[in-house]
């Protein structure tokens, strides 16, 4: 799951990033209005942590633009402003939740997870596809109720595929979603992760759901 942290306060930003990475989130950073606008226009995120007061502009303007462009990334407003007007304005513009500073990082993480469950998985804590079950909280995959031993990237890849089943996904989209700013220019490593995931699913008794769409990318399909 990929998170964008839009926060200009260095200490808080780094604390949030460090904590969320321990929860296995991919984190990207924007420290001002212009860099935040650029990232939100170019990329999709599972959840955006959005400060209201930013150098160069208002976080609420970013939120307004997101929703005007029909981008449905989850948005959690984090702000020192704790007035009821700011909270109402943010929620009316389409924010999914609001958290006033100061806050505990464990609460922040719980709210992020809740937003992602609501936005991506209809509020469910598990995801099912044929005989595959993904426990989103425990981050455990079972096939026919037997545990499937996956690496972190294989788990993220399977979740991404099932959440986008029947869609053709390019290598660039996979790399950007699973590695964020850390992705390299050579995308050959994606093939290795996909090959390993395919092998483990087939050995567990499932079909080879991951189809190569030549010249375009991959599709996860039950047909």
C-alpha cells in the first residue's frame, strides 16, 4: 500500500514516515504545496496524509482539485488547526477523516488502515478470489485454508493484482505502486517477482491467474 505524506514539519514528517514503514507501507513525501500538487496529479495513492497549512498554498486546495478531477485516493487531513470549521470544510470537500495534532502514531496508522479498507475493500478486513483469501490486517494469504508463504513484495503484488483483476496493468504501474520513489530504471526485477508468485500459486493448487499481455503488461484473471 502506498502513502503520500504531505507535511512541511520535518520532525513530524520523518516520524510518520518511519512509523508507517514499520507497518509495511510504501511512503512518498511532499513538503510544500507545489510538490504535493505535482505528485497527486501524476500518481495514485492508497491514502494521502494531508496537512492544511503548507508553504505555497492550502492543503484544502489540493483536496478540492483531487475531487474535481475524480481522483478517489483516500485522504486523511492532519492539521494543527482544530477548529470545527476546518474539520467541516475538509470533510465537505471529500476528506475521509480528520486528525488533529498532536496525535499518537498508532492512532494515525489505525485510521489510515481503516480508510484503505473502506476505499479499496468495502470495509472488509479480508479479500477473497476463488480459493485465495487475504487477511488484510494479519497480512496472511491462504489457499484452500492452507497458508501460502509469500515475501512482502509477493504479498503486495498479489493484493494489487486481485484489487485490479481483469485490468491490464503495465510494468511501470506495478513498479510505481509497489516501490514508489525507490523504483529503479530497469524493471526486469518485476518479472522475477511475478514468476515467483505464479509458481507459488500453482504449487498451492491454484490456476495460473497472471496472464502476460505482450507489449502492455499483465492481467490477473480467473477466466
